């Protein structure tokens, strides 16, 4: 049997995490195919075909896939799943939306945010905001799962081109439709893929402080900006910058936590970072337990000094 990866993309580029999902998929030692569902899939299909370890790229093409809904994607994936024992995607807002619906329609379990694939049906995943690692086993004939991209190296993108095949694309179901979406346009690297992340917490106190204190440091380091949930809830930073259990999971080379306490729900989203630097005025703050380097200081003094020194 085979493994099917559902590709996430923005219409022009495959998401970086797809190549990581391909590495995860190699654990089953069976052919790996990628589904690209898009309004204009040609470029995307070529990118998928170049990923090493991919046998076939299945292309579903339909104008409605310019803005795909979970309902439409599920209608495409479920019939294809007959040929696959494993359907997987990298863990993200996209896959969290689509794959539980696919699993429900296939009447199998959804296994989310897998950190390690122990065997063909046994996985390690975090529970209690990542504080406990549970080993779970599925007895389903089909495995539907999302994998934590940062736990798997990206497959090389210089593979011999895989075969590209068109598949039947059912029309979008009538029950739901895309209405609108809003993006925060930024020159910074995308948070989930950035090599350096500078994150701010409630201690910043305002959106202006994010712009005036945090942004210059991020600019110097070519970093993405992140935020704690408390900072997002207070309106200091937009929702898509939230790092943590209910936000984005990041694993950069360098994570600088500024005025963040280090609550477990925040740590869940950043503790795989290679080097963690914390700036907090409370020496007892939880963040210092996960930081490689800690600076006990007032952020409003320390951050401008650090920025000036860089
Ligand atoms: C179900 C659930 C899901 C959640 N998901 C998330 C999530 O995804 N992401 C997330 O971040 N949180 C999440 N939370 C919230 C989490 O529990 C914390 O409340 C939140 O992370 C706290 O944010 P904070 O560290 O910015 O604020 P605080 O806890 O208020 O910490 C502020 C820190 O700043 C320090 N400080 C204050 N002034 C200064 C100064 N001038 N200079 C330096 N340091 C200073 C303080 O010592 C303190 O440590 C979730 C909670 C729940 C219940």
C-alpha cells in the first residue's frame, strides 16, 4: 500500500513543511504520493515532484480550489484514500482543519501532532501542553495523522521528478463557501519558518512598544516577531503571531523571549528552538528554566541596549 501526503500551499509555493512530511512518511517504507489541490496546480505540482522520495504527485484542479474549504478537500481526499493506508500532513492550521473531517468520513481515528513514529501504527505525541509524552497505537486499517514538522528534517528538493497525474475533482459542496480572508502583510520571514524569532509578552504593555522596542531588534536579526497569548489577547500583536499550544509552533535556531513568563502553553510552541534567550525582570520566571541564556533585566532598558550593540 501507499502513503498520501496532503500538500499545503499558498497557490504559488508549497509550504516548507511538505518536505518534512515526506521525511516522516518514509517511516512506513512504502511509496509516498503527494496530493496537490489547487486552482492552478502546475507550478505547485512541479515543486512537489522534485521532492526526494515522492513517487507520484496527484493533481486535483478546480477554480474553487483558489480558496479551498475543508469540506471540498475532504470530498477530494476521501475517495483517493481507498488506495492508501496512511494519509498525513504536517501539523498546521490548514491540516487541523482538513484531516479531522477526512478521518471522520473514513470512520477512523485522527492522530494529531505526532512527534515520533515508532512503528506503522504507533506514535509518540504530546499531551497536557506537551508536558507528558503519550505513546498511542491505532488499530485502524487506515492511519490519518498530522506530524510536527520541526521533528523531521526536510527531504531534499532535487529528486528525480516524480510522475504527475490528474485525479477526479468533485465540485465544491454547496453547504459552505469561502467568503473572505485577511493577511497581515509583513516584510519579515514567516513565523513558522523563521530562523530567528523575537517574541514579546504582556510586559510590553502596548502595540506601540511592540513596534518601538521589539521590532528594531527583530529588524537587526532579520527575525520574525512572535507574541504570547496574553499579548495577543491584549491587542498588542495580531493573532497570527501567537506562539504556543493554541498558536503557531516554532523551532528556530534562536528564540528570544522578551517579557514572557514561560507558561506551559507558551513553552509548548517554542521549546524545540535550538537556542532560547529570555529577558525577564523576575529571576523566578518559568522561562528561565527552558532558556539557554537568561538576562534578569527590565526589557525597556535591555532590549534597546541589545539592539544598539548588534
Ligand atoms: C487552554 C490554554 C491555551 C493557551 N495557549 C497559549 C498559547 O498558545 N500561547 C501563549 O503564549 N499562552 C497561551 N495560554 C496562556 C498562558 O497560560 C499564559 O497566560 C500566557 O502565556 C502568559 O503570557 P505572558 O507570559 O506574556 O504574560 P505574563 O504571564 O503576565 O508574564 C509577563 C512576564 O513579563 C515579566 N515582566 C513584566 N515587566 C517586565 C519588564 N519591564 N521587563 C522584563 N520582564 C517583565 C514578568 O516578570 C512576567 O514573567 C493558554 C492558556 C490556556 C488556558
